[in-house]
C-alpha cells in the first residue's frame, strides 16, 4: 500500500490521538470519512461507477460478454477482476509495487465473489455447459488517499449492482446445438442481486488500537492490517492479513467483532445508494416520448 514518510514525533502524535479516540481529522476510531458514488462514468460499459472517499478516487467498470462456463462449474457464470494501480495515484505504484498490490487485490476480490453466498452466479448461466455471461470488472485507481481496499470493494459491489445484464429471451437450435436469443429491446435488461455481497473492512492497528478508514499517515504508523469481509447480515466471509505484523488470537477476535459492527452499517448505506442509482438509471434510460398503449387514440 502507499505510504508517506513521517518523523517519529509525528507518528507519536498520531498514535497518542488514536489511543484517546480522537484522530487528527476529528474522527473516532470507528468513523468513516465522507464520500460519494457516481454512476455511468464510462460510456462503453454495461455498468460503471466512480467512488470517492476523501482523497481516494477509484473508477470501476463492468463489461459483459458471452462465453463458455468452466468445466468445474458448468451451470454458473464467471466474474473476473483486473486492477490497474496508476503510477500517478501514488509514487509507490511505480514498477512492481503497483503490480504486486493489484495482484493482491484481485486475489481477495476473486476469492470473495467466488463464494456462492456472495452472488448467485447461476443467474449468469444461459445454457448449462454451453453459454454463460462473463463479467469483466476493470478497476482503475486514480488517487490513493488511504483505505484503498475498502473503497475498491465498495465500488465493485456498486458496479455489479448497477450493471445491466442483457436479457436472454430464449434459445433456438442451430445444427442441433442450442443458441441463446436476446431481446431486441435495448431497455430490457436484468440486474445482479448483490444484496448478500460483502464489503471489506480493513483494520490497521495504530499503536494498540484498530482504526477504520485509515488515512495514509495512519497507515504509515502500522506494520500490518487485517482485511475482513463482512456480509450485510454481519457474518464474516473472509479474513486476510496484509503486511508483516503478527496478531494474537484475542486481537483478531476483537478486530472481527469491530469489523462486523462497522460492516453492517456500510452495507446498509451502500445498498440504499445502489437502489437509488438503479432508479436514476431507469429514469434516464426510459424512452421518450413513451409508446402509446394498444387501443389508445393518438391525435
């Protein structure tokens, strides 16, 4: 992750503030910074969002293609992730630094969404063993201001929740093989159900205490962090350790309890935002003037 250089006095000041539950920007240990989510930021995609959390800025875009299901999961679709950590976002992303971070983020996201409890991948299957949807999720880091993994996870959930999946109206047979038939109406599409998809709560330990939504300065005071996946019902879906720090069992238990408490609130706020984004997309996509109903007289 990106870091900034701090003197020992500055680190001591940050650690002391966290111990008193008063961080440099006035937040408590459980508070997030303000953020915003925009939809339809990439025009040549089936769904895209731009999510900002303080200085952290990320674009997530999804492209839906037709493909063949995997042999081990013949009745499921596929979701792939690609992360691009731009060197302009942080000098630490130059060279192999950005590649290693991108590989770590892709691994965490792939393992999170490969679980059947996150997203029903069967809804992406059109014809078992023959045709399915392949959703390519591209993530571009424009600026890193701390807590990058959490922002990316929120952006991915919002992007998948507003991604327009083409609606297959049926199948026809060509030379004895089934071929999917798609609706000709461009306004007919389906959304993925992300109501059970988790968010990731990253908890670096600053001094003796874990903090939520750490800034770059706070991350520089920590030797490691725990990335914990939290479902909307508060259940823990994954735990990943990042960095070189070691943790006792009681510390991990405390961090999991803390992440579950925060993750439920984050999921609720994000789900409400996704529903509003979908409504705004439906209103903007509604054809005008509306087609007259059958039997209606048009002057």
